[in-house]
C-alpha cells in the first residue's frame, strides 16, 4: 500500500497540462489579433 500512495502523489496529468498550455496560447494569439486589429483602425 505504501507504493501505491507514493505513485499517486507523483502523478502529473501531462495531457491536461499540455491542453491547458495550448488553450492559453490560442487565447493569447486571438486576443493579440483583435488588439492589433483595433489598433490599426484607430
């Protein structure tokens, strides 16, 4: 049982972290695209 507890403590959801990073990059690109589009209209 000690080994199982140690394994769960070291578990990191790599897929979820990668998805979150990709999502943040997508939102940043979208935000900057709108931002520079609005700047160009001023």
